[in-house]
């Protein structure tokens, strides 16, 4: 016996819109399986003699829709081993029907013949009711499973499968990540038939007073106002392209990868400053400035015909997946330390590197406190390190004595003192590494502290009515101590 499942669409409206061939097949069949009996044509078909079993009860058994669909599909596949199955769904079987997609996938695996018989899709009726021309571009999205990042806000968006208030609430929350709370959306119920209802509501009211209905969709008009597109990445990319375009900004047009280097460094330190201060608004602004640098470099690459932002994103995505096999593959790791070790090994294999020194990979472009820190870490990995902190502290004392000694010399003393000063800093970095203190961050915080205290001194000098030159060092030290007592 040929194992077979015939998929039939019930259309989007009432029985008057049902194709005659579909009507005959449903009313003359021995038995029909329905995903849901909640559809305008079902009761009319029953009066005409259709016998059916619906899967509405399966929805009550599971919390996740995917589990519902999986169970329905498994029941149908099992039935198909002993009988010819007719499975009817709302609309057209190939439009917004997860169970149909699963049947097409699994039916082939189990050697079950799957056929599809049409039925008007709700999309056609919805376009007509809302007077939308699909040539303008649209997205059809399953309301039970989508992320806001997938939305193309410049297009017409139709969200189907908004069965009830719970799904509508999830949809609303996701939409609010991309649209203003009061953005006008449309609730469309039973599009194309006599019970059609189209209601325009602000987004924040989307989930209010919605009953269960399998024929409900949400329509979100495309965003036209430029200000509302400022959250959209593609609009930001357009802005950068315009800045470097023929009628753009003279400064932006003359920039090169080389000329922008200093700005990327500056903006990176501004981000660190924002993180240290704990100011979230400042952090948002400074991260935007770093993103600006990335997009400018990408636009220069595109203008020159070498690469685009898509190449940057693709390369980064591929690298993240390759270097996280414990997340995207089958590799097991115990802790973050093992993750870093795997990362470095994968990186080395990717680049086909033949390692000539354990110190390879530490960039010369790093600030030198950080570079010293990273060099010492590399050397420590192969055992070139003290086992405890005391010898490291003794090394600092030794370097300090040598530095002081050179200050007592005369001829060439500054040259030798510079060398010993570097050795002293390097030794101090080693102590910081033992204590897991990032030396760059520590010095940054000290600089900031110095600025706060010195600015306090400036204010006190101003209040005194005298100039700096009229204050003794003891006077200024007194102000400094006051700043310390105030916790500055």
C-alpha cells in the first residue's frame, strides 16, 4: 500500500470562497483530520457530511507551539502507515503552516507521499482588505516564534498565528524594541469574509481584550518618518555612505584608514572612561562613537572596492562560530581558562602559523604598560615566572635601587636612568600581574584621581582670591589633603 498524506487548504473565508473540488473531497472523504476546527467553513462542511477529528486538544497539552506541531505531525505520520490521510489546515497549506513544513520534511524520510491541494491564502484577502501592493516589499512572520532583530521596518509586516492575548503580548514586547510605543498597528480578523474586522490601535494596546481566534493577523505599516529609522542599522549605514558621498561632508570624504587610526584609539579610551564612571548614557554614546569608526573604515573599504560591512560581519560571525566549538559544536570545556586556551590553539591553526617564539601575537600597537603585561603572561605560560609574589616585589626593590644609583652618576646618567626606569616599570607590571591588577586600568584610575584632586586645588585657589604663584607648596598640599579627606 502506498503511504500517503493529502494536505488540503480550507481557504481564508467562508464556504462560498471554497473551491468546488476541495468541497467535494472534504465532504466525500471517510475521515478528515483538522489542525483546528475553529474556522468559518468547518460547521458548513459538517452540515454537508464531513466527518473529522481536530487537534485542538493537543494545544492544551503543551506550553510551546513547536511541541504541539511535533505531536500533530507524529500522529499523522503514524496514521499514514495504515490509511490514506487527509489533513486540512486554514488558508493555503504552504503559507504559514509549520505542521505542513514538518510533514514535508519527515514524510520524505519515512517514504510517505505528500500531496498539496490549494485553498485561498489569507495573505491574498489581507492584501485586498488593507489595500497593500506586495511589490512594495513585505514580511510574513510567525507570531509564535520571531525576534525583533529580524524585522525589516521599512517594509509592510504581517504577523500571523496571533491566536490569543498571550501571543499578542509577546508580539507587542518584541515590536516595542523597534517601534515607538504609540506606533499605529492594525489587528485584522477574518480578512476577506463576512465577519472581517480591521481595528487600528496604538502598539501598547495590541494585547488588550483579545479573544482566542485562529484567523487573526497583525499588520505593521512601514516606517516612513526618518527619525523613527534612527534605531535601524541599515539607516545608519546609509547615513555614513551619504557622509562620504559626492554631496557629503568634506572632512569625512578625505579620511583614510591611516588618518582614522588615532580616532579609534581615542574613542576606545572614551568607552573605558564611561565604563569606569558607571554612566550608562555616556557608555551608549561612546560605544556609538566606536561603531562610527568601524562603519567609516567599512565605507572606505567599499568606496575603494575592497570590502564592505557585510564582509566584516561575515568574517566575525564565522570566527565566533569556529572559535566557540563548545557552544556551536560538540567540544566540552571546564572553565573560561580552557576556553581561552582553545581559542588560541584554533587561532594558530587557522593562520597556519609555525610558532617561532612564545611571545608572538602581542601587538606593538598596544600601550606599553599593557604590552608588558601581555608579554609577561605569555612567558609565564611556559614556566618563566616566579611561583609567588615576594620575589617579584624583591625585583622591584632591586630595580629601584639601580634606578637611584644611576641618578648619582654624571656622564650618560640620563640614558642609563631611562633604561633602569623602564626596568622598574616592567618589574611593577609583574607585581600587578600577580595580583591580577590590570596596570593600564590602575594607572587610568590614578590619573582620574589626580585630575579630581588637582581640580579641587584649582577651585580653592580661585576662592582664595590669589593667584597660584602666590601660594606656597605647603598651601597647595593642604588643599590636596582636603581633597583626599573628601574622598576625591
